[in-house]
C-alpha cells in the first residue's frame, strides 16, 4: 500500500537579497541554544541525523513550533557532514531561505520493497512539472530498492534532474528513517521539488575505487538479489574472496563492493551489499544486478577515494560556480569505513575546490542518487561522493 502526502510552499519576496543559508551542528548539549542562532526567515530545513542522537523529536518539535510555514526534511545517517567536519551523535542542520524559488514537498510510504518502482512513479506523479527545476530525494535505506525507485521517478519526470540519497544507520543495517516535518518514519520516501528559472543547480557523482580480479557473468538474479555468478552460488564465491572478513558480513561487504556493467559502452555502476542469506547463498544489494550483466570485485585506495571526491567537486564547479550558496555532500558509508580517521580529508578537498563561500552539509549514506555528470541520467550509486550545489540568481 502506498500512502501519499503533499505540502506546497511559495516564497517570493520582491527586491530582496537572494538565497540565504545558515549551517549548524547540533549536539546533545547545545541543540537548544544553537537553534536560537537562526536569524533568517527559513522556508526549508534539511536535517541529517545520527540514529544515536537522543533529542531528535525535541528538535523537530521546536522547529515546527517556531517555523510553522517551513518544510522540514531529512534522514538518518552513518555520519553527519557539517562544514568540513564529519561527526557522530549529532544533527547537521541547514536552514535555507529561498527568495525566488518555490518549493514543494511530496512523500510516499512503501510497505514492500518490490513496490519501489511504483513508489517512484507515484512520487513523480504528485509534482506539478511546470517550472520544476530539480528534485532532492531522501529515502529509507533498507526497505527500498533504490535503483527501482529512481527508475520509477525518472519514468514520470524524464527531463528533471534528481539527486539525493538513501538513509543510513551507521554500519549496523538495522533501521533507517526519514524526517517529514515533525515526523520520524521508516519505509518512507520524501522528495523536495524546486521550481523556477532563478535556481541554479549543479551536481556530480564520482568514486575512486579500483576493480580487480576477473569479470564474472551474473547467471541468476532477481532485481537487487544476486544468486549466482558463473553458475556458482554468489555468497559462496564472494566469501572466498573476503577470507577472514567473511565472518563480518554484511558490514565487511562495504569494503568490497562490485563494479557492474550491462554492456561495454555504459559507465559501470558500483553496487554495495545490504544483506546476505545463508540459506539460499544470495547477496542483496542497494540496487539491481540484472542477469547477463558483468561484475568485478572492487577495493579501495585511500588516495584514489580522496581524488574521487575532488573530481566530483571539480565537476560541479566546472562552470565557475564559486557563487553557489549551498553544497550538499552525500558520500557512501563504505568510503568512511575505508578512510577512517582520514574521512574529513574528502570533505576538505571539496571545500578547497568550491571555495569559502558555500555552506556545506551532508551525510554518509547507504546509496547516492545523482547523475554521473550534467548530461547523464540519474542513477543509484554506491561508494561515490555525490555533490549537489544550489544558489539563486
């Protein structure tokens, strides 16, 4: 069953300054005092929230009470990005005041993963396409097939740019949630539509992982569940590569994703494991692994991961968008597990490329939603750094 809700806000202030952004990092000790620092007339709050943060409901209640006309949206994380810091047990809160841009919130509740494509279609059908410029998509990270969700949304909005990510739960893979105004919900997908020609949007998604070993044919799969590679049970084969790390599945699978291609022309996509099934020896991924596609195992190189984040930033900045007001960074939890104490280096290199002006927010995710570059279709990625920049002109 799919349950729909919507909310439409239109803020146009003649002769006013352009988009204003304030970036806050809320801790258990300072969240109430920090909210008092907001000085702009907010019409959109983005909250990226640690599952361990104990005062999320209180924060949402305060925002709803003090800003009754603002849209509030967000999700759980595997780490919160605020400016050039990466934190846990916090909320990365972004307060945004659009002056010329109209924003619309839509949400879909999904009860079964196999309804992900239909959920994307339903969500897309709720948006008025006139003057629609961009959609920011935030989804439950465990109960949704991200690839099907994106495909369904694209089928209804084929010419609209889409970026976003799948909510996370650290490396626990237990329960994720999204935020819709003052509600905290699982099995929910929220989309924020941005309307008007005055909004400038740029986006990119780059990785930095290295493929190794031989390429293997997917001989049995169903959507995002992989059963056999070259006729061999997928889990059995995968464990043979992991060695001692196999006992730590599924979390250790974040360190060894798969590179997948449907043909020799398409850019390979990266797929990360969400779950394993010992009984039928299958692997469940965040996105689809079609039969007759080809996959290779991947491993990380720290320098290459940081270079990938730099490449992503350079791609969104290629037209000289140093004037952007906000950069939303969505990076994969697997990257964080590899980078460990060096994780902030991939955020810092984005700051260097984008310059000092934009506020930076974001989170570590179970999947990144973005085109590879400006003229590519939107895809579900894993193990990438996806960047979206916003400003008004």
